[in-house]
């Protein structure tokens, strides 16, 4: 029995498309853990978010970490340059890396409150891929710092007052 050439070609194209989709759907992954994911800061502070990035043993190949997409509530300022300076360009399966991932600056005058953000790592199977790989949410609780003198300050102030009182008694 002879199969119609058009149907045969159509089935071949569908099979090829499914094979390509299955190979494209398989992507190696990485895990991202912020250590810690929550900071308390005062206006004028800069907080560093350290992270562990790891590639599972089950990955088939290297995973390139080519870029990031980072957001944080205004007026906080996120600097992602530590990601590019501190982390390798790729991770092999089973490999992990720990270092400072990014910093957040709390400008002077920032109102008290909870500020949220997200850090996403993009990459893939080669140096030209910018697919979503993983992300982590983080929070910065901003509060005005209260200056509380150290106990030694009270001791010094007390000693000065005693010396002044003694000086007043002994003065003619």
C-alpha cells in the first residue's frame, strides 16, 4: 500500500518538531539560596546579600550564568556588579559557589518600612543564552537607627561630673 507523499511529509515534519521541542525543553538548572534573604538597615546603610549558587548533580552539562534581572522597591538602590565580579561564568554539574551576589543601598531620607526585591539569574547551555534559570526574593526592613550610648560613655560622663564636683568643693 502506497502512502500519500503529502501525508508522509506532514507526519515527518510533526515528528521532527516534537523531537526539537523535547530537546529544547530539557534545560539544566541551578539553585540560588540567599544567606540571609532579610536585612534590617537604617538610612545610609549598604547591605550585602551573600548567596550560594549550585548546579545539581543531575545536570547533563555546564550551565552558563550570563546575566541577571534584579528589582528592588524605590528608593533603595541595587548594585549587581558583585554577581559579575564574584561568580564564575558557568557551573558544572554538582558544582556550587558562595560569595556576595549583590548589594542594596538605603539612601538617606528613606522612610521606615519593608522594601522587597527579586534577583533572577539568566543563562543557559551556552555563553549566548539568556533564559530564566532561577530567582530569589529578598527583603530590607528600613528603620531609623537610634543612638544608644555605650556603658563606657556613661562611666566617662560620671567621672567628669565627679571631678567637677570635687573641683568645686576644693576651689577657694
